[in-house]
């Protein structure tokens, strides 16, 4: 409560919050600006709030479903950031050198990340438009196909390139908007736009639940509604869905803040030092170090084979149909085999990404340079081994937690019998993580303001 009072009295923070809300408004308005030449209603059947497309659409604030000019959102930039992060692991020496050059190196890395993001956006736009057109022949508005194929010519390439250029420009604008939020708003701009996209889609989720369980006066759902719609059991299941959402939100909030603290002590300073004597501290290791990245990686890996084969075409022979059935069984996480593979991938990626983010060797080296040590553990290799073992144990719990988060939407859709409004653990994971970081930044900003006033007095 005290923090809230400080925020309301702090004009600078209120201006930052206002700027961030204004950016969200611009983001929301742009989701309704559909692509030229495209009929967005043709894509409705491809989005059922499940699978990888569901995750991407949720992050984009329904911009992808509407095929707006910002359909890709900030996702190419996030992908580029992850790629750069992986390449800095001694894979490309220049990138590793940049990571050690301080502010200058960060500026070089940020510039390269933007270039890669723009290139990825263009490639992704071409592939996505071609893929959607392969699945939906009516994707383009009336007259586009006639122009592209008139007099026996084939000008579809120019249509695809035009759409890719517009979508790439939309991504470039979103990257710029994220930078403005970082500079003049609250929190990290990219993270805030992702959260904004998810929050924007929440009213639609609640509306879908109401239409499915309680009432659908406009017939939006058609015949695909709950058999007891409007009856007591419809209201009961609606209440259960909301209650599950709240329980998941509370659980994710608790788990996101959980850490394992390794005690750290600093050796005695020189006798004449003002800070002589031991200084106790700790090294916090988050329970969920990898955050939501393993779930997204697993979704991408699992969706790629079926996506590629669907666009290539299976053929009509008995062997092709059998192969299609097996592929769907293996790579669809709505099937038992695919579900098991999906959870195993989440488990593996959690360990892989956690050890990328938390490097025991670097931590042990930095502690030794700072004349610090873990009580009962020798500096150097023993410290590295101790941190590795601790990180492994913590990651086991974190990986099981992420597996539960990843499985929750699938199990929920199976139990409730629909996928109109899943209890999205992945979305909540992103929201809670960003909310906690933003709250910490706001608290820090208010404290800095207080200290500055104290110093002036």
C-alpha cells in the first residue's frame, strides 16, 4: 500500500505509466488494421486457441488472426534475441567478444539483433502467406487471383513480396514502439508488448466462455456449444473455469518468485579498511530460470513436421494416408504419443536453456575475483561443481513445474471438451514474470526518487 501511495505521488512514474498505456492503445488499434488484399475471415478456421498458432496469436493480441499489418508482432525480434544469445556461447567468437565489451558491445549486439529480426520478419512473412494461401484458397480478396493469373501469367510472387514488405514494416514499427516503451515507459518494451498482446486477448477468452456455457444470443458459436448452455450445470462449469484460472494465476505467481539462495561470504578486507570483517550475502537461483522459452521451443519443434508435410501435400495413395496418420499421431500433442514427446521436449529444453543462462563456470570465476566463497566449499573447481549440482537440483523442480504448465491447457481442453478458452498456463507465466519485474522496477524508481530528495536536503 505504501508503494502504491508513493507511485501516485510520483509524477515521473505516472507519466511513464501513461506513456505505456498510450503505447498499448496504439498496439490495439493496429491489430484492427488488416492487410491489403487479404480476407481475414478465411483464416478463422486455422485458429482454435490451441497449438503453436494459438500461442503466437495470443502474443500478438489477435493481430495474427485478423492478419493485420502487425500480424508478426514482436516475435521476430524475440527469436533474433534468442539466436544471438545462443551464438554468444563461443560459437561465434566476435559475438562473445561483444558480450564482454560493456555498453559498446551491447549497442553492437542490439543493432545486429534488429537487422536479424527484420530479415526473419521478411522470410517469415513470405513463408506464412504462402502457407496460409496453400491451406485457404480464398485467403485473398476477390480480384487478386484474377490479376495474378490473367493471360496465363503467374505473378503470385509479387503479391507475396508486397505482403511480406508490409508485414516487415509492421514488425519494424513494433520494435521501435518497444524501444520507446523502454526509454519513456515502464519495464522492458518487448516484454510489455508481449504481455499487452496477451491481456488484450483476455476479454475474448471470457466472452468465449460465456457464449459456450451461458448464452450466445448472436449464434457466434453455432451448434458447437455446451449441451447444458444456460442451465445450472452451464453456470457451474463457467464458475469452475474461472476458479481454475485464479488458482493457476496464484500458483504461477508463487512459483515465479521462488528462489534457492546459496550463501556467499566475503573474505576479510585489509585491517585499515572501513568494511573490514566478513560480509554475508547470497547467490539467488530462480526455480524457473528458463521462464517460458522451453515451452515455446517445444511447441515450435513439434509443430514443424506436420506444418511442412501439410504444405508439401501427402497425396491420395493408401501409403501416403498411413504415413499422414502416423505423423499426426507422433507430432500432435492432442494424441498420447505426441503429448508424451511434447512434455519430454519441455523437460530437455528447460535443462538446456537454464544452463545457458546460468553459467556455473563464470559464476565461480567471478566469485574468486571478488574474494568471495561459499562456506565449506573451496574456490575454483569445487565451487563450480557445487553451483552446477545446486542448479541441476533446482532445475528438476522447475522443469516439472514447466511440464505441468505446458500440459495444463491440453488437459483442460480434454476435460472441458472444447478449446475455445483454455486455461493458458503459458500466457500466465509470461504475464506474471513481466509483472513481477515491472513491480520491482517501479519500487526501485520510487526509492531512487526518495533518496535523491534526501540527498538534496
